[in-house]
C-alpha cells in the first residue's frame, strides 16, 4: 500500500510503500495493520493508504523472508 496521508503519525512517510498484514477485525473497523518505520506492525486508518499495483520484479524485490 502507498501512504498518501500521515496526519499525526511520525512512523509513516507519505509517498512510501508499506507492507500490510492481513487483519480481518481491523479491516471491519476501517483500519489496516501496517509495518511502519519502527519495524513493528500497528493499526492505521485505511484512508491513509491506497492500493497500488507493482510490476512483478518490484513485488519480488519487496517480499520478506518467511
């Protein structure tokens, strides 16, 4: 997801791509679980982000080891 707003959030940078983790409960409340600049996952308002489609090579480069 691309961060498009970071109002009052020091751990988010606008115009930066962030990894979002699945969280059905948070999604129902309008939040996304995002790994932010601290390296930890936190809930942020969904309108702070927009979905972007990256080329396959970029997706592969951004994948984290599991």
